[in-house]
C-alpha cells in the first residue's frame, strides 16, 4: 500500500468509497464509528476525494458523547491521568533520582542529568559515547582507547607515521597500505566532536 503523508491519499486496489451509491475508489481514510468506552478512532471509513470532503465538512468528534464525556475530552489534562513508567513516583533506579523527589519538573530533569554525569565519571555509564561508531573503529586502528585526549592522539599518530612512512623506515614501501589506513583514521578523529 502506497501512502503520501502530504495529501492523505492511500493508493489501494479494490477498496470502494463508503459513501452510499458511490462506486469510485476509496483512497482517503476517515474516522469510523467509535465503540462506547473506546478512546480512539475506531474502524476507518474510506472515501473518494469528493466524499471525504463532504464527510469532513460535517464531522463532529463529540457526536454521541454525554456532556460529562465532552467536558473531560476538552480538558487540557485529558490523557494525563495515568503515569508512564518514567514518571511514576517509584521510578528512580541505579542512583537516578525519582521524579517524585522534586516539586519542579526542571529540577527533576537537572537532577537526573547530574546523576547521569556522576555515573559516567565513576565509570558506571556506557563507555565510548564520546565517539561515533566510525570514530571508535578509527581509535581501534590507532590502538587507542576512548579516554585519549587530543595530545595523546597526536603523539600516537606521529609514532605510527614514523613506523610506517617510507621516509622514516629506510625506504621500505611494504607498509603503505597500513600507513594509508592510519592517516584516514587520524583525519577522521582529529575532527571528532570529542576533541572540540
């Protein structure tokens, strides 16, 4: 099934327009009847362009709802009655503060960020997040770990140049392929955000 998000057309074969008496292809989706107690669109109806326009002109989202249901659906808090796992009062784990420990959401975000930094500094967090996967492969090529700084990178590159460059090893060109890989790895790493 092809779908274009810009005009809402779903190109499907064999689906007829749901409008009574219309035999054109039903390419546009519209909400169907909502079962009672179901919070969602229900089954879809499919219309041709002309009839989806007519349907949309007369559509009433609140049709069939009681006054209390309409009021609840219009409330800005609608849908926020339940807590997702991350926002439950008991959500704190592994040294990360619980959301319920904070009155202000911004303080909670800041507290969680500080806890994350402390874990990384203590070596508990995921390693190598300073570098992209390509940059980590380049570190492997140069024989370096993720804790390297710009000065250490430059020193390692210089020592490998001396080892593999023909001008430094008596004119031996047998290491040119390895030298090329080392140069490419260094060029990638020297522009890495971790060294900015």
